[in-house]
C-alpha cells in the first residue's frame, strides 16, 4: 500500500552527508521524495511509496550516516503530492 510521510530530523544532521545518504537509501527502497536542510538546523524528509519501505527508511533515519548524531525524529502523515524521483535541496 502506497502512502507518504514527512520526517523532521534534529541533531547533528547538516554538513554530514545526511541528505545524500537519505537519497541513496530512499532510491534503493524505491521511494520518491525530497530531503532538504531547514534554517533551524533540522533536515526535512518527505517520502512517498510503499509503507514498508517508508518504515525501513524511518529506521535508517534514526542513525543516519556515520558522522551524523540524530537526537530526535518527528514523523507526520503527508497528504500533498510528491514528485517522482528523489531530490536533495
């Protein structure tokens, strides 16, 4: 079943290849979406695809790439359309 979610990831998540790692993981899972830095230091990740794949990505987001230090993740349901592919902004 396809669904969409928005994640707000806090901690040391900017400048540590978090967005690039997220894109790599999402593409491997067949997810569409975007990962972007927010001005407050968080990373926003919006994804669309199979619910199980989103859950798998959510598990990866708990840790991120080796240099990241994830302190908190907030997950929300996402209702807006998501473009095909996965981009980093």
